[in-house]
C-alpha cells in the first residue's frame, strides 16, 4: 500500500538528507582534490632572467658548515662586501654576484658546474665543480621551478600538506641520472603563486641537510610571484643564513657573456 503524502514527513527527510550530505563534505578535501599532482602545473614558463640586490640579514658560519662546505661561500662574500651585492640569474642555470670589497670589486659566477671568481686586482680562479647537478645554481634557489630544471630532474607527487595554513602541493624532486647524484629535496609549492614556500634538502645518503623558507612573496608581474626574503636552517633547526631581495627586475635581457 503506498504511503500517503505527508508534507511534514517529506520536509524532515529532506532536512535529514541535507545534513548527511553536509556532514560528509569536507572543504579541505575538496581543496586538496583541486590541487594538481603534476609538477608541470607549477613551472614558471615566461621567466628568462632576473636581477636584484641581495642584502645579508644574518649568517651563522657554524650552522652553514653543518649544511655543507659550499653553502657558506656566497654568505661569506656578503659578509665581506661593502653594501649589498647585485645578483643576476639567467636560464639555464647561470648565476652571477657582483660586489665591492674594500678598494676592489669582485665577481662570483656559477655557470652550470663551472665556478669562476674574479677580482679587479687581476685575480681569476676557475674551478670545475664536477658532474654533480646538485652544485648548480637554479631558479629553485629562489623558490621557482623552471622548465630546464625539470629536464634533468624528476618529481614525485607526495600529496597535499599544509604549510602555515596554506594547502601546498608537495613533491620529492631528484636527479634523473642517479649515477651522478642521488640527493633529493622535498618542496611545498603554493598552488596560487607557484612559489615554493618550504624546501628540505637531503644528502646522497638520505640525511636531512637544510630547510629553506621562502617568505614575503611579492607579485613582480601580472603572472609572476617571487619571494623577497629567504631563510635557511641547518638540520638542527639553527638559522644558518637569511637574506632579503630588493629592486627585482625580470626579463631584461642579459647576454651570456656576463656569466663567463
């Protein structure tokens, strides 16, 4: 026998069903589902180069040595410099620092795995950093993922994890050629700005070396965001170095000769 239509009963059932649906709906889960697991979604595609002035806030040499012997080179330059240093970067993996040190000027360059130091007194030192891709200077040092960086690395999606209240896409990034370098890093990428907010660096033995924090994110162009402050901790949570960046300019362009 069919049930008679009962408006009150129907209203109750509709309300109960609605509450059940609402109780099963988790906004955080819906947001996580909307975050892409594809690293290509976070690539900065229109940035060819940038320059800025870098200012040293703090440097702890002991903590820097715990990270690795190469970590402190740039910070030591900043400590010795008179005023802020001019930093320039160009794809792929070309990096240059200019500064004044007393009565002389100096240039520090990393181009791929070649390191060059020049001083105005006529001193020049060129070193081969080896075939290790881990010694390159990349856009990831500024919290950004470039297409070229992904040409020799691979990224594994680790899920969505919050960082300071922001749901981030987390990736484990390692080098394709494990015969050259087995180190890796975990990166927390903000899906809105495409900037890495946190980065953990691990040695070739899998030991945590350092933790990078990218802060004070600024909108540089209509499509590009960059951090203007970077802090690096050692594996004990001790601040090893902190820097700020000002007068950021992008896509100038720059000749390759600047990095030779």
